[in-house]
């Protein structure tokens, strides 16, 4: 799994998923924001390459409690093999009627050094997961065991999560609004663009708070807007 450049990671820790969505839209990518993934506890951004788990619908002759005795059970194997620094991303087919994972597995991922866990389904033990330092995103709480609805079939394979295609190694970024998936080959470009956009939007917000109209300011179509921004940026040392 390719490492994220330190400068790129630093930028991604400072920008919002909203800004990243716009940066990717400029490159022609529209479907990048994971639907139905809410953060359990607010905190700093989550950044890391995707390590994936894919579920299909459960089948009664395969998904009994004894299935967890198999060391090759993809859910348990994935948790034990997910690399430090990765984000564990679960394709639950947007089905939150049974848990995608619970506190014990989430705690194990945290102990292994994972940077977060994301599903388009639900978690059980959410009060306990919310107390972890590792960011966790899901649709809603769901107490039933995963075996009642989900059959784990593949780890570190291409998945869909919240309607978004996620390939292993794609860069997942989460903030307090949600989660975005950035294609790995675009991450340096997107992070730089999003950082520049963030600095400009900070300038715009300061001007608007001071009473300025958005016309000619956002977007910067007025002749003097860019000059004002350059002066403001120099004064801020940005």
C-alpha cells in the first residue's frame, strides 16, 4: 500500500470534504462523497488509504455463529491484516438492518494502528465505538449481528461504499461532515488544489463577515479581487 506524502497528508488534514468535492469536480469526478456515512464523534480529519471488506447478503446455511471459528472468515481476517495507517472501508450494500462491525473489532483496528473505519451500513456497540480515538463513520446504530444480513466475501478488493467506487489504496478523507474517496493517482494534485481553495475561501469569508457582497468576490470576477487576496495572503504569511 503506497504511503501518502507527508505534505499531502498535512494538506488533507486541513481541508474539508466539501472543498475536496469541488476540487475533484474540477477534474470531472462527481461521485466521490460516501452517502450515509456519519461520524460518531467529532474530531480531527481522518486520512488514510482504503483497505476494503465486501459483504453480500447472508445465507442461512453459511452464516451461523460457527463461521467465526474459521480463521479465513474475511471479516475477521481483514481486521487482522488491515495495515497500520489504513482506513477500513466496508461495503454493506447500504444495509444498516444488521451491524457491519462492533466495538471489539473496531478496538482491534485501533490497536493495530488504523486511521479509521467507514461503512455505508451500521455499527453495533456505538456508545463504546464513539469513545475510541479512531474515527468511525456509519449510517445508523444497528444491534443485530452481521450474520443475520451480511456474508463477508472479499478483502482488499474493489467495492462500492455509499454508492462510491472504492479501490484498495484510494485515499479516504473524513471530516465532521462525512467521507470522500480520492483516487490514489490524483491525491497530490487534489490536496494542493484544495489547500489553495481553502486559503482563498478563508479570505472570502473574512471579507463577507466584514460586510462585502459575494458578487465579484466569489468567484473572483471583479478586477481588484485577486489583488486584494494577494495582499491579504501576504499579510497572513500564507
